[in-house]
């Protein structure tokens, strides 16, 4: 399982999975649209950890990237050492990537360095709600440790992760983050999506409902959205770089 997850072949397997799973494909589309509609500033947009995704269908001018080469991946590099000049990037965007970064503090330093003043980081990541904690702890193959520090052991591209890392950095340790990164303002922490990802089966499990019920599930999630802090499995995080102090 680990070798499959971390291999280049997994990009092709997961790409087919997204293409053939209509529920999962529509979830990807909705998340990419949320990123697009977040108010991305003018300038170059870079997606980190593009993997098997298809963000260019929604945001065509995006530079895609990953730590390994694969279909529709423009550049190969680590988020801890990026090949961009300082103050040159309009936005970094991610979907289900931050919790895989082995050194998130160094990655944030690189994003802060590369962003233009006013530039943004927009990511959609797992969230440590009551429901999210239960699901990620018991039914997901990736580690979920809300007590951990800001580092992930191991070097597996997908197999080594901590689904709680976004919550750790931007919620639990928000004061620490603000002290370490005074130029990065947290503009948005929006918790959402209690059920669509589970119903889709993700990249490894069967789809639980037929695709024609996707709008009904969206409607139900909207109805119960006042309880997203307790039920949401994902969070949209928006950071914006201020001018130098």
C-alpha cells in the first residue's frame, strides 16, 4: 500500500479514480471553484502538490507542481525549496497537500518569501472537528495526531502525513503562527463539507451513493451548515501577505 501511494504510478491510478468516480470528480470541481472564487490576486498562480488533480480546467493559468513528475505537472520541486524569485508569485494554492508537507514551517517561509505583497495562500485541508476527528482517526489511512508538533516524520510523498496539521498550525497554535509569520495574515478559516468526501469514497474506497444524488447531498450540507464547526471535515484557509513591516 505504501509503495503504491508513494510511487509515480499512483498518480495515474488516482487520476483514473477521479475521472471514473463522478462524486469525487464533482467534489474536486467544487473545491477548485472555491479556490478560484476566493479572490486570487493578479500574478502567477502556483499549485503545490498537484498530483492527479485537474486545476487547470478551472484555473487555466495555474503552474502545477509536485515532488515527482507526472501527467499535467509543469514543475517538480519541494515546497521547502522553491525555484521562484522573492516577491514574484501572486498566489499559492493547495488541496489536501499541507498535511503532507514534512516541514510545514519551512514551506510557509518559502511561500512567504516568494509571494508578492498582497499575494495569497489558499488551501483546502482536513479539519479537526468532532466528526472529522472521529472519521480521520478511525476510517482513514493517514495519521491523525492533534497533539503533534510542526513536523512530519518520514519521507513518503503520501504515506507520511498528519491530517491534523492544518488545525495544529492555524487553529491550535494560531498565536505561535502569527508570531513566526507576522507578514502572513489569516484572512479566512471556513469549516465545511461534512459528508461529500466520505460518500465519494475518496481515492481508495467505493463511492457510496449514485452521482445523481450529489446535488441533494450539497443541499443537505447547506441546511446543516450552522453546525459545520462540529461536523465539517474540511477547512478553507486563506492567508495574505502584508507589505514588509
